């Protein structure tokens, strides 16, 4: 599932191969990924336009095109890849953006989200209006304030895009494990020291994940072992525990991430 690091990877693909180049044509194979636009409108708006430096907010990739702005959301299964002309197509390719040097392909099996076209920056701001600050950009004080104001459990708060934009299921479990905090604790109950620890874990986890283009699965990360039956905590060896929370599998270490915290911890 694409989370912040994956989308940052797609942003880099676009920046490296397509930024500064003109769109020569847009081929929509499946209009089911279009949101609020049509194949004709998308093509008319982008053809002949030069893509500029792309940005990202949470899980949204925002690609200005010298006027209109292309906005991509990858849902559960989306991806953006660069191909040379004539590279074999994939059955889940939904839109090809052609340039004279090659093409960007937006693929998405499940089509839960997709592609929007904003007329200008004002419309971009409207689409992003309900999102909290980007998880990679948020400062320590703002992060602490966000947690303190929320009633929910820690993991639910971390994955709520209106609180903090960019974290999904894997990253939220990884960050709480790295920060040694139980994902079911009420977010507002964390001490100052715990909030600080969580913030440090968030920064480190995101930076390493962005560098890897995904949440790393090697080198002692929870993500590397979470799907193994009977897996132990990479830090202490205690068997990991799993439970459903809001329909998603949550994994944690009962030793490193106790549900009840003794005073003075
Ligand atoms: Zn542990």
C-alpha cells in the first residue's frame, strides 16, 4: 500500500524524468481512475504543457503543468513509473502521459483513488484542505499539539490523514514500535517525554523509509518480520502480538510497548 515514502518515490520519478518536459499526448486506458475530469478534458488541459517541479502532501502527488495542476492519489495499489517508448504495457496501466523521451504510466489495480485535474493552486488547496500537516514536514511542537488535542487511540490518530498526512498502517505500526509506545494508548495521554520519543521515531522512520523508497524490511525493522507467523520482536525477541484496529492488522511487542505504563517511566 503506497504510504508517504512510496509517494515520495513516485514524485522523484516524475521529477527526474518528466519535469521540464512537455506532455505530447495523454492516453487514458481506463477512465475509472479519473476523478472530476474526463479523458478529453485531461488531454486538452495537459497536451503541450510543460510539467514543473512536482510536490507532495501526505499521500498526494501534486504536479503543476504551467497552469493546470495534475494531482495523483495512489489509493491501495497505485504506482507511477517511467518507461521508454515501446516498453511492454501492464494490464493495470490506466493512464499514459507521453513525452518525446518516454512516458509516465499511472497504474492502479483497484482504482480506489486516482487522478484529478485542478485548474490552479486555489483548487489544489481545496482538495488538500482537510489534510493535516505532512508527516515529513511537521515540527516537534506542532506534532505534540496534534496528539494532545485528539481523543482517539495513538494508532488511529497517527493514521488519520486529517491529523497528520502520509502515514498508513505499516508506518504507524513501525513508528509506534520504534518509539516503544503501545498503539492502543489514548494519544492525548502521552507524557512530554513520550511525545518527544515518538517524534524522534517518526522522523527517523520516515527519513530511512524515504531513502529506501518504502518502509524497509531488513535491518531490524518491525515491518521486516510482522507477517511471519510466530515472529519475535526484532529488539527483544518477545513474541509479537496482533489485533485488528479499524479493520487493519496491528502488530506490536507487548514487552517494548506495554499497554499500561508504570509511573515514572
Ligand atoms: Zn520488544
